[in-house]
């Protein structure tokens, strides 16, 4: 499973889960009816891509969960405050949340999935000085084009009403030179034209100031423009860390916002240490971001389902709620990522054993002996209240910091 910084709703179906007195964390079988009273948990999946789902109550066993309309409900009996939910995405990603009712009673996991609509989008960014290529968007589906005019073909576009965009890039394709947005377009087999005009659609720049860069770490700045309609447009991918592009007034709308992400990385062999800070905001502005301190972490013992020590960490420079993500990955194969919170961990102690859900229908099989496994331990702080694990994009008017450590072991 590859190390990737993390990172994560309608229709309800009551589902029976095992009573919380059936200890253990492995998959379970049948389950008795929900108790007549207690705390209702409403679980939802965004993105329509979950191929399997499961849940657990308290210290009980995991059991398969049936989603209806990408959602399900179950009930915690009186006196039980912890639970878990899990899904499989795209047959290779297993996302698990371990939470407390003080975190949220409406957990949600984002499961990205490609669309299935075929379409072609005609575009022209040739009027933008310096343009050599373009990124074309239908909602969140993107196509990179090496020419400044033509038609971008999609086989995986989302259906329905989407925002379209043509983004002009120059040599290096790091910073957008122009952003042209058409909003609320019904996706058909032929879309456009999207024509970016000089002066009207050309971007400006705002400054980025980075502080607290750890010695020996290399920095990178990325930026997205998130439309009110939900399109996530990449406007900066690496390049200079001193500036980011800002969208012209003609292409902005109330409800849009910027997502600015910066991270600093140090690698040594198969080990990696990384820190990052992100901020979202509605209006283009100069931004100052401070990095948290690196995370010092000892590798977990090699195992099919490793046990992670809970990091003791106080290196954040923002005040917010704290969460943790642990990962174990077979490169280019399966990825199991567990997200949890301080309130949940306070009930289980200073270590977290990876749940083994391989016996449940649709969940990933056990990692094979002899395979190289990447591991990751990551601690977050966020100004967003409630549960924000495995949720993309990050909401507006928020800040987040993280520190992670990763390495590799061979499965015994």
C-alpha cells in the first residue's frame, strides 16, 4: 500500500450489528436486532464508489453493513460511546474510521470514483500569452491536453449538471495562466466551446510566505480552486513556493474558495518525514503559513496487521481538534488506512491494532507473506469541528496541519 497523505448522503437503512459484548476486532457473522434505545449513528458514503461496508459497536466484532442510497443507520446501546465504520473503494482502498460519539454521530467517508459518461469538450486557450497546454475539467474529471486548442475526450466524466473549466498552463505546467469556467452545464456527448480570453480570464498572483521549515526539508506549494458546484480545479502543482495563481473576477462566484496546501519533506532511504499546513479561504489573498514540527516515530513491528503506537506530539502551531491516520500499504496493490481521534484512543490506550476485516465479503484479503509493506503514522490538527477524516475537499474557512512519518517492512 502506497503512503499518501491523507488523505476521506441520503437514504437510510436500519441495520443490525452485533451486541457490544462480543469482543474482538475480526469480522463477524449474523447479528441480533438493534437495541430499542441508545445513540443512533447515521453513516454515509460520498462518491458512490463503495463496493463493501462494515461497522462495529463498542468492542464488538465487525459485521457487514448494507448501504441504501449510500447510507445506513445503526444504534449504540446505552452506555456505549465508541464505534467503527469501514468501506472498500475501487477494490484496493480500505478506509476505516474508529470514532466516539463525542466526535460525531454522522460519520462520512469519501470514496472517489470515476464517472461513466463519454463526452468531448472543445476548448481554446490560444489567446493566453505563454500558454502551451491546457487542463480540461468536467466536474472533477480532468484531461491534460498538450495543445492550446482542440477537443478533450472523456470516457469517465460524471453525469448530470457539472461545472466545466479550461485552464491554460505554460512551460512546466505548474501555475495556471488562465482559468475559464462554465457553470451548471448538463453533460451531453459534446460540450463547449470553452474559450479563455486574454485579460478577461488570465490569472493574477498572490504571495505565499512559509515559516518554520525544518532543516533539511524540501518544500512544495499546491493550490486548487473549488467551485460552488463542487469542481476541484488544480491551479498550481509545485513550481515556485513564493506565489500562487488567483482566478480572474469574471470566473469567480460566491461560494467558490481556494485551497492552498504546502508541505515539506525529508527522505532517507525508505523512510520519509513530512509536515504540512493547509488553508482555505474565499477571496484571493497573500498567505503566510507556518509548518508544525516533524513527528518522531518508531516503526511498528512487521506484521500482516501491524500495531501502531499512538504518537505523543505537541508540535502544532494552530489550535484545533486532533486526529490520527495510520496506514499499511502493499505498493500498487492494496491500501488499508485507519483514521481515529483522541477521544476514541482514550478508550483503548496507547496503541492501535489494525482491524482485520478480510473475512467479511468484499473486504481486502490478508497481506501476503514476503511482500514489502509501506507503513505510515500521521497526526492532524484542524480548526474544523467534528469529524473530518477522509473528507475531500477540505471545507472553506479552515486550517489544517499534519506531521507524518513513514517507512517500510517485509510482511513475515
